[in-house]
C-alpha cells in the first residue's frame, strides 16, 4: 500500500503504468485504505510521553535488544582493552516471571449464568467440554506461553484466534485427492507482531472500539498464490513488484526490495462491517466491492475483531492503548548494572595489569609485559606502576543495581537461584507472597486476555462447529459429533459424546416424551459413555445461558491429584454429616480413596451394597439436549424407572 514513485527532474513519472486499472469506485476504496494505512504507520512512528518520548517501534526495538542481551559494538583503538559485555539480568527476569505466570495453563472456562437453572448448567457443561476439546487439539498451550513472554517484552502484544479450513493434496492409491489439511484446519492461535497491526487511535484503550484496524504482513508468493490464486485479479500480483495508486488516479508498478515476497494487507472496519484484503496493492475482495463482510462474527451475526491485545502493566488510566513492559520497567537498573559490571572488569584489568610511569626511560611499549621478554633500561631510569583502580567500589555499585532490579521484578531465589545469605523459611514465604502480590496486576491483565480469547473461541465454535452440511446423496442435514475421552465422572473413566442434531427442532414434547428420550440415550450409551444430543439452533443462543471466566487447566499430574484427593478423603470421613449418610460415604470412598489409585476402575472394587447406593444416584448415561424449547434436559433415575 506504500511505495515511492521515481520522478524525473521535471516531475514526470518514470514508473510504467500498471496493467491493473480497476473501476473508479474500487479506486476510491483503495484510496480510503491507503490513507488509513499511512495514518496507522504515523501512529506507530510518532513519539509519546507514555513511552518516554519514544514511538511504539522505538520502544519495541529497545526492549527487544535488552531481552536478547545484545552486546554493543566493541571498543576500538586505544580503548580496545575495555570490557563492553552486558549481563542477561533482564532476560533471566523475564523467563522467571513468565515461568510463574504460566506455571498453570490458564484457559477460558465456561460457567452457567445461573447455577440454579438446570438448562444453564447443562448448556455450560457442553460448551465447556467443546472449548477444552478445541484447546487440547490446537496450539493454544504454546501460543499462551509465547504470548505471556511477548507481553513481558513488548509494549503491545496481539493474540489472534482464527478458525480455518485448509486443504492438501494426497495420493490415494493411483489417484490424487483433495482432503482436509489437519495442520492448517481448525483453531489457529497466532501471536501477531506489534508492527503488523495498524490502528487508528492510540488513546483508545478498548480494542473493539477502534474504528478500523489493518493487519499487514509479508508472505511468500507461493503462500499468497495458495490463498488468492483463484481470484480474478491474481494475474496482476508479481513478486518483487507492487502497484501504487498515484494522485493522478492511476496505478503504477513499483519495484519492491522483497523480491520473493508480497505484502498482504487486510483492512477491517467493525462498525461498517467491512473486511477488505489486498495483495501487492491489488484488490482481492469480493467482485462486488460493496460486499466484503467480516469473517469473524458473534452468534448474533455481528462483526468483531478476532484479535486480543494485552501487555504487562497498564499506563495512564485506560487512556493509552500501550503497556509498560517488564523489560522497559527494569531498563534503567539494567543499564546501571551493566555499566558497573563493565567498570568492575575494567578496574580489575587495570589492577592486574596497571599502567606504568617511567622516568628517564622514554615510552615503553606493551612488549615489556610479555613473559620472558627482556627490556634494557638506561642507567638511573625509573619504572613505577600507576595503580588507581578500585574494583570494590564498582562491585558494590553493581550489587546495588541488582538489588533495585530485584525490587522491581522478582528475587532470584524465586527463580531457583540461591544468592547471598541463606534465607529462612519465613523469609522465603514472605518473598513468595510479595512475588504473587507484584504479579497481581499482570495476572489480571492475562485473565482478561484469556476471557476475551474465550469469547472468540465460543463464537467460532457456534459459527463453524455446530452448523450442518447437506448430504450429497440423501439431501439431509448432517452435523458434527465430538468425542472427549478420559472424562472422569461418577468414579468412572468415560467418553463424552456430543452429538449435534436438529431431529427434535420444532417439536413440542411432554415430560414423558423427554424421559423416554433420556432412557434411549441411557441404553445407547452403556457403561463407559455419556451421550449429549444438542439442538444447534438453541445452542447458538448461549450468550443467555453462560458466562466466560479465566480458570486454570489442571495438567495431568497423578502425584498431585492423588495427594489432594487422599487428604480430602481423610477429612471428609471425619465429618459427622457424611458418617451418618451411607450414600455420601460410599461416594466419598469411591471418588477420593479408590479412584485416585485405580483410575476408572474404582467402581468394581466397591462393596456391592455401597455401589448399589451410588448407582441409584446416577441420572443415566445419556442426556437429551434436543428439546425444541430447551438446550439441555436431565432426568433423574427415579423418573426413568417410573416408565
């Protein structure tokens, strides 16, 4: 979208006229995007007081250099002996803080809007399992880790949630077939570099309130061809060249230094529901340029930016879009520590090899210090060392700078590094509490980021995974089925089956009809499965049934889980309310004593009388979510037996 034309001395354009000359209306749209592109670049290159009179790009570059522990250019000439190294304190602090913030994987967790409403609870249970299903089958864990690190380093970080359907060609016996590409299909969680996102207003903190945003990136010509090769305008996209709209309302070809790459630019305006792509300056949108709707939409079919922005610490009371990175926060102390460290080594060098003063001997070169070298001095000449260096002073100042860094970020002991005097248990606990307090604000920002990611995931699940496809043979609508194995419920290791179907849509069902459906699913499920039948039409109204919060995904750790449950069991059996209730005692014994050890096999070790008491409480293996006026129905065992 940006480039310079070559002009003659008389101001004539030397560039050749491009073969790409679209309609006047499309030129006006291109000009609108071009202006926004230039405005966005100005926002990124303008300096701000919030960044100590640096721009977004300058702030990010400085923070990146500190994060990577880049060493300055070495000294030259007479000062080449001086030390110019830097200590990786900033990098170590970032890794340490990131380790604490990502010690447990934080994921979007779905909760019922009303925990006392059965429909809300069961709808939330289904969506909770679908979100976890997609998280476990995507790169979310890796993207979350790198996202947290990026937030600690950069003044602004973007997390993008995208749902793709990609294809690949494979050989099937002697024929080539086009099949779904499992790598590029499904949820794609991406970290978008800060300089690849342009926006209108740097003083608008809320991301969805930005009037427009632009995503720009350099991609290979082959990747661009795979995405846009079928478009009518693809013939005008040439690697090493882009087209520029000039003031004379004509497009010209401009050479691009990235000869094997092309620039992909996507302009998004949420309020106007416009999402327009360009490749190499060439329009790649809908043939009807007035119809370029957003790709990401919520369940009310309203457009929404599919990116989430976050950082380390807030700036200026929600009046600035950027953040104070951890790297920027400790930059002054890092500079002081590096300076004193360099001075310490310089002073040590001077103390080890002090400069000398000669009287009556002239100037001696460095060969005097060479081992076994002989230097003849005139009679009466004097040779005096001149030692004025004090490494101790520099070392003390270096420790003071490190202490300041510890106060600003995190004590090294919390990173597993023991330094200085051994700390007592009480001091270690206080350090841990202080660290958690200091990370409270960044944790809250990450929590908000995860909740917004959850919103985008839920919207994509509803939009892409609950819709049906018309079968080619019978012409009936078919829906997806999801299998989630290793679900521990009621002391059993079961597989949850979530089956979307519209077979009950529009039906008015009596309570007895609903119970019969429950019984059929119960019989179909058997002992090791739990079946949900979900009405996709009602499921799309989930914003009235669920809320989204950030929660920890407990990673599978048998030792922790076993210890936690056994401790719970020891306390629970001492409770008089549980001791007097055989059914509760049976469930506690099964779930917290036997299950942690037997993993899905606890039921068969239960005494028959206790297991029978538990079975009477189990509602059944199947739940019918296909009612015309409900998303979820759950029927108790007593009602089933009454049939």
